[in-house]
C-alpha cells in the first residue's frame, strides 16, 4: 500500500506528534523545536566571540520568552527516551515476527503508531498480528499494548509509575 519511504516519513511525523498540551502520545513539537534551537544556539555560540552573550529566546503563546539550559536538556532527554523505546520495541517486534513476511519498517511503523496514539496501521501487519493464533502474535500484541499505554501517559510518568509499582510490591509497601 505505502512504499518504505512513505512509511519512514509517517514514522517521523508520528514521532514528532502534536503541539504542547495535545493528547498525542509523541515527543511533541515544542520539544523538537527546543532541541533544534538548542543545537543552533550551541553552534552559534561556538563561533561567536567569547565575550558575546547571545539571547536564547523562543516564542510561546505569542511572547518571546527566555529558554533555560535545563529546558533544552529535558527536551533532548525526552527525545532520546522516546527514540530508545521505539528502537527497543520495534527491534523486539522485528525479531519476533522474523520470517512472517513483515518488513522492519512495518514493525517500526506499528510501534510508533502505538506510541503516538495515532491508530494508523498497515494492512499486512494487521492481518498477520490480528489473528493472534500463536504465541508470537500474542507477544507482539502485548508489546503494542504496552507501547500504547506508555505513549498515552507520556514515557517518564509511565517509567516512574512502573518503578514505584515494582518497588512497592518487592518491599511490600503501600503509599
């Protein structure tokens, strides 16, 4: 249905996701803009005279506001964590479905669709996985369900919640 280039472009768009405050489960446009602006400012500062102080301003809600280094660091960290989750879940899905006619870009598309809560799916992937007749398909469905859950909640709160949940169970504590 789609060529691999189209699928790759969809993966990038789903990775970036919606605007700040949206219910999309992706990285969010604000973080991508902060990351690229931070890279731009960093390169610009390297070539500027040492005594020159360059302003770090970004437009938010129509106002030019200063940007702290911690904001850029947080945006880069979130992008990295999302990428790692996509890479781990996409690779696991590829390895599990190896030999079933699913190409790697299709597996990554499905995982990114789950992480970003877009609900898009490729016909070939849906047909193979939706049958759910074998353990492999059930494991892939579990990975996609977990990806949807983590993407919907945002990654860091989901990781923190999972950590607290397992810690409380192992130490038999209640909060």
